């Protein structure tokens, strides 16, 4: 560490360190809309604030909870529960906002430190491990405000702080741009699937004598009438089928007897439910490893290109909803396998893009969940339930056209996902070295130039 750097505590560089308040503890209630209310689960491990997980309070409640009103530049710190140490900087686009008692609020003295730099310091795995070691010494799984104030920070000059935050922030911004692009591509693909195969919009338009709004060669793929079926009204000529009758291959993986060796840092990646995100992509930061000899002897669970991975276990009875993801081009492992909590699905008859989006809609999920997963105390799926699930099978020409239309979008999503993994690894490698002074900013800037960031 350079002699210009100072070792200071969070308390010494902050104008305020406090925590939020739960509205119900003061006699107030949550509302369906209004002021954003940020809970701990809204803070991601990579320093983002997930707006989809906000709760809401009305303006009167927000004014009453004055202590925990957030300002742009505040650092949120998850200080209670099982995910202690997650942090994020509050941006102006979520203001006005408030937060609860499981979230600490750190308001940095801008004349001494930059919030973005301090946030990266708090995201340093070494400091997170230290924070969690404090929790391990307590009866309750939480940090108190005094412990947060005491967290140590290596503080360079403001100019150096800004340079470091800019470098790491550039990587975060690129990752976020990729993520948003993928979300847009995913939403467009789902909208197309829903229009063609859930709402039957082209068929409905033709039946009512309206234009479909599609090119003639695509419009001609759809019938102009409906017929009754066991699943209700469906396009004429299309069939109600079971997945098991559509050349469905389904298999699950396994794990070594006695469980995963947590100290193993190489071998074959073993992908479990924790790696399947709700938005249909893999999070390889949570990958575990198995010995190559075990993987070869297992004989099943090996992932192939464009496999649909289906998380099949867990959740609360009555609330279980399978999660799916696609594996494919651009991902970081030449070989990978899944564990016993994940099914791999393939269907040459339906095509992998169609199969993936089919599992993203309730028309199949409701069938599966009704048939098995909600019956036991521990919800989950078995292969027979998946095979027996019914759906409306389109005409082959419509199926093929959808797959050909969507495949380039899927390929781009997978490559952007790979890019996010590379950028995340670079950021995580640079972060501790930059904030300790081991690597200086000019050297880090050259590294970014070499990878095209």
C-alpha cells in the first residue's frame, strides 16, 4: 500500500451510519404502489439494486420513517440474515426511497471519500469475510451499527478513488448493459412465443377476418379457425400432445457419495439449482466442481449444446415453480454436468428454442405442478410427470419457423452471457488489487484496453 494511503474506518469517513425501519413496527402498512421500499433481497451480490424486488409505502409512511429516507449516493449494506455484506450505491432513479431494519445506510463525507469507491472496498471478498467473521461471534446473525462503523478502509486520495471507481465501474456498466440487452432479447422472444403459441394471435386474427400483421409466408403457417380440445379451444389441425411423445430426452445428474468437495478448485463443473437464475441464464460464479474421475464414471448429466436445464426440486409446497436455463455457445466450460437437482431436456421434434420457451409459460408448468410437485411435503418433479405434461403442439412448419427465427437471438444472449462472465472475473480480480494499491490505475486501464473495454 502506498504511503499516501490511510487506514480509516467507515465511521471516520461518514456523516451518517444508520439503518432502516419496518413500517409495521410503527403502526404503518405497506402499499401496492408509491415510494420505493428497498429490502435486503433487493441488493444483489454484484452491487446492483434489483427494482423488481421493491416493496412500496405511501408518502405519509415515508415521511414518518425520516431516519431511513435514502439519498442518492447512500451505500446500502445488508446487515442481517444469511446474506450479510451485500452492498450497493443508491442511484437517483429510485429516489424517493426508504429501507428496512435489515439494511444499513452509510452516507459518505464527499470531501473525504467517494461513495462508489467505498462500495467497491466493501465488496472486496477479504472485507466481506471479515464482516462475516464478526457475525460468527454473535448470537444473532447480524452486524450492529458500531461494527459497520468500525470496518477498515484503505483510503487513497480523492483523485485516485475516482480513478479506481471509474475503472471498476466501467466493467460494471458493461456487464449491466449486456444484462439489459439480454433481458430485452428474452422479452422479445417470449412475446413472440406467447403471441403465436399461447394467445394464438395470428389464428384469431384470421378467424375474425383481420390482417395478422405478419409477412404472408409466415401468416400462411397458421390456420384460420379453432377447434375444441381437452385443453380448450386450439387452432384447427394442431394437436394436444404429451412431452413424452415428442422425442423427449430427459436425464438428471448426480453427485459424489458424501457430497461435493468444497475445497476442490478444478475438475469438472457441476451445475446445480443455485446456478440457474430466474431470468433463464446460468450464473457460473456459483459453480461447484467434482473430480474428473467421478464425472467420467457417472455416465449421465453431461450438458450438450443448447440443452434446456430444468431445476426440479425445492421451494415451498404450493409455491414451487421450476426454473429453466439454456446452455450453449460461448459458455466458459468445454465440459460440464448437472447435479441431481437438475433435469436436462432435449427434443429433436420440438427444437430447443421452442422447448425452452414452452417451459417459461404456465400452459406446461401448471400441468406439471398439478400432477406431482404440489402433492408432497417436499415439492419437486420426477421424469414421469414431465413426460406426461400436456401442451398444444403446433404444426411442424410453425415450429420450425419459430426455432429459426429465435435461434440468432438465443445465440447472442449466450455470447453476451459469456462476456458477462469474463468481465465479472476481470472485475473481481482487479478489485482487491486496485483498492489495496497493488495495481495502479494506469496499469489497470491498459488491461481494459487489451480486452476491448
